[in-house]
C-alpha cells in the first residue's frame, strides 16, 4: 500500500459518501474498490428504493404474489421484524405509503394528501427465508435502517480487501474501524443550526448514526411519521446512537422517537444521546460526549 491516505467521495442514494483509508491505496486497488462499492450500492438501491420505477420495492407495491428477496435481505428483514415486534408496530416498513401520501413520494412533491393507517404486517405479507409472500400490494420503506445496513455492506467490502483502518461516512452516519486503536472524534450537528455542533463524541470500531426533525422537513411532517397518529413526533429534536453496526445504530435512531431508551435496551445493544424539544439532554452512561451546551 502507499503511504498517502486515500479518500473516495461520490453521491449515491441521495447522499454524499466519503470513505477515508488512512493507510492509503495503490491506484489499481483504489479503482477496483471504488467500482465494487458503487456497483454494490446500485444493486442495493435497485432492490430497496421506493423512488425507482424498476426496483423490487416498486414491484411489490404493484402486485401481490411471491417475491424472491436478495441474499442480503435476510438480516435486513430480521432486523425490521424484530423492531416491528418490539415497538408494537410503530417502526414498520409498511410506512412507505404513509410517507408517499404525506408528500415524501417518488417525485418529492412535498404536498400532503390524505393519510391512512398502514396495515399490520401479518395482514399483507409473510416471509419464509428469502421468499416474501405479498397478499396485498404494499409500498415498503426501508429508511429506518436501510442506509445503515448499506454502510455495513460497504464496510464488509473494505474488510474483505484486507483494509483494517477506514471510515465510511454516508451523510453523517459513520462506520469507523482502526486496528491500531486510533479513535475518531465525531461532531454532533445542532438540529437548530446545521453549521454548528452541540458537542463531540469519540468512537472506536463502532458506528454512529443520527436523526433529527430538521432534516427532510415539510408542511407539518419530517421523515419520521407515527403510523398510528399519522403525525411526526415532536418531543425530540435529535437522536444519536452508537452501536457495533451501522444497521443497529440507524434503526435505533428511529425507534427512540417511539420508545424510551431503557425499554429498547432490553432488546438491542447501543448507546444514545437525546436532544429533547426543550433542548435538554439525556444520554446513556457510555455515551461520553463533550457538550458545548448546558
């Protein structure tokens, strides 16, 4: 390997990706890795995007029947099935139609229409291994954990290439690994001013994800909508979670808008920091943030 640190940047799935490899890459290896990652993201997007007319998710929204899921779907569906059960249906991939009707649709119209409570999982689909049986066409959305899961896939590609130190950053959601045990300090973006941070936190061989109501906000909604009240939660301004994988961290940033962290910690291993509507802070003991606010 070369000694000059390598950085790969590109746009994909609607966000900016930056992959930093401090030990550097040979030119030939860099090109191979970048192409492999981009091709893998394209495959993932073609399966799970509800914004593409040629995606598997779009096909499921148009016709009932049996669908063969990709190999990577097993762990993703198992995570969603567990989150759905634990949150009593508050976190559901069936929120897709609600988001679309609220205006967060394939055309990004951002013009809310009439919203309807999504169906129960068991009423419209079931899964046996990689076969998804859909009895009623349903628009699925994997925004709660999809990006985190894709970050884990990219991290696995790097690991398979023998790279032991890297930072995968997809729009602020990060997977960071260092065999040399060099930690990474991450800024926590102020949900009231994206040019500022409310503090920093250090991670090592972990993932950190965040979610805030100021992102993708329109009318009376933001990107998280309660499937029962059909409104966006407002008691939290922002959530950050740290976990061993980006998929768990990403999923928890959504779950914590619906369930207390003490409850979720019975089922998942993570640390958290919550910024509430009144700007007060709550965090787990191991989430050792250096905060700039009181």
